[in-house]
C-alpha cells in the first residue's frame, strides 16, 4: 500500500469518469493528485445541458444490471438513491416500416425476415450471447461469421445496416468480439422478454460531480480549462507543460484517446506506429425537444443505411418528461469518420438532414411542433475493433507513464462501468508496486 508519508504525485490527464475514479482511488491511498482537463467541466462524455431546468446528457446514456463497478462506486459516494431501474422497449426500422423489436412476439411479426431467417436470428443471437467463447469470437469478423454459418440473411437485414451506420467503411472488418461484448452485456439486463436498464436522476453527470466533490475534499487539485501541450520525462520525474504553466510530478496517468496521447509525448517509433493503428469513429448527436412524444419506444435501431442517422432514442419514454418540466427529449445519433464531409456541415444543415429523414421513420413528425433542436459533436467517440485487434496495456514503454482509455475496455465496448473498472484495476495494481 502506498503510504501517506511518501506522497507520490500523480498527474491525471482528463477529468472523465476514468480519470476522476483513478484520482479518487489514489487520494484514498494517500497520494497527491493533479488533474488536467481542457474542458471547463468534469465528466468528459457525460457533459450535460439543461431541458426544463434539469440537467441531461449531450449523448444518451444508460447502464445495465451487470454494471457492478459503477453501482459499487455510487454506493461509496452515497448516490445510490439517484439510480432508477426502468423498463425499456425497442423498435427496428426496416424496409420503410417501423416494427416493434426485442421480444419473442415482436420477432415473429417482423416481416423483413421469413420464418427460416427468424429462427436463424434467434439461434445466432443465443449462440453469440450464451455459448460463444470470447477467444473464438476475436478470430472472426462479424460479417464472415454470419455468412459462413448460414446466417447471411440475418446479417443483411439486421446487422449490416447497423454496422455501416456505426463503423462506416470499417463495417465489414469489425471483430465478432465487439458484438459478443454488446450482446453479452445487454443479455444480462434481460429477464425473459423484458429488459430493465438504469438511469440516474439528475443525469449521469451527477456521478462526475459527486466524484469531483470527493476529490476536492481529499485534497486533489482539479485544473479545468487547462490544455495539455506536452509531457517530458526528466530523470525520475515528469514535466507536464500546459497552456497555464508547468507542473512536475512523479507519475502520469493519461485517459486520452490514442491520437491525443500520440501527440503528447515523444514515443519510440514502434509505439507511434501502434498508436497510429488505433482508430475511432466520431459522433453526431441531435437532441430534439418537444411538448409531445413522437412514438412509444425507448430505442429504435435504423436498419436502413440510406438514412443519415443510425438510432433514435426517445429518452422521455425511459425517464419521465416530468423531470424536464413536461418536455419530451429525443436523440438522433450518427457515427462517422472525422474527415467525412457530413461531420463538417453546419448545425443547421445537420438538423435539416436529420429532420427530413426522421419523417420517413415517423410520418407524424412535425418540425413546427419542436421547441428546440441542439447538435452535439464528439471526436474519438467509438473505438474501432477490427479482427486481429490487440488491446493496449495500461503500462506504456515509459516507466511511470500509464494509459487507460476506451480502447482498453476490450472485449467490452466503451461505457461508464468499464471506465470505472479500468481505473480501479490500475490503481489496485499500482498499490502493489
């Protein structure tokens, strides 16, 4: 255990959930911690805005019954009472029609698949979720596995459009382990045909705020609005250079994306090559605020890659609109490459494209009935996990320089729970040194 009288000074780059959790755990062990965050707020992708006077995330969030690390941390922080377990419903838009989806009955009435393909969908889903070993999954791409086992129709109708809207040109390259992680996690939140997910009253931003308060109480130094310029190793110490000056520390924990950590330090050519091979998709999320609900589902997957978005989430079919002054909130999301021209469009052009397409999915949608539309963009939002992917280690080639990121959550996709788990695991390992 690190002793308080030998306060090792850690710099943490990034005040998202992983960075905040790592800081909290290190402070509990008597270390000194300084967090550098370029944004003026804590939470990273848990950033919030307000609707009806209440905080709500820029990007939709929920958690699963299996998210034990998050639940344990909430208990420690005394905010368990903010967690609400709520039933959810799903839909699927395919061949110009919106269908209920996600229950045995809805699968039977899903017309884009014939009876043979429906059986194939059920068999393939159960196989991946409950029978498949992760070591086997990581040896296959999603597309190749479905086609090779006679599930080609299921791939074409159900999964292919979703993967194209999620990973664009990389859709055919994604490892089956990514889908395994998704289905495995989601399957644990189902009981029979019912799914229950969790949301946090006051938004998941409340978790970041609670962590920040604990860090402050324990003597941590959180420097918001501070942009990292470079990190240098000098002897046994590190010099952190920011736009607001320098700070000398004993060790560094970076929570940056691969391309950001690549630019922050003078790595070896081998490390640079590895980091350059880790890629992401960016995200656009449009929030639609109205006085009414537009459909009766929480989540709609879009099985049509001619549409500009891949998912519709009516948040207030999950959380009550009463929380937001009676307003209804719907999210429309899309993932794409940084250099995709769509990502560079003006907010108004994105709103126009999304609104026009939304009328295809929900013919009753009337833009004149919308009170507010907000556009949010996030680079490095979704790690790309191709076949043969080798996840990074938390240690780097530089002693005392550690790294945790969404690329480290493998074989599971990014998420609040896994960010917390990574931070817990890293600090636990450090305490044994």
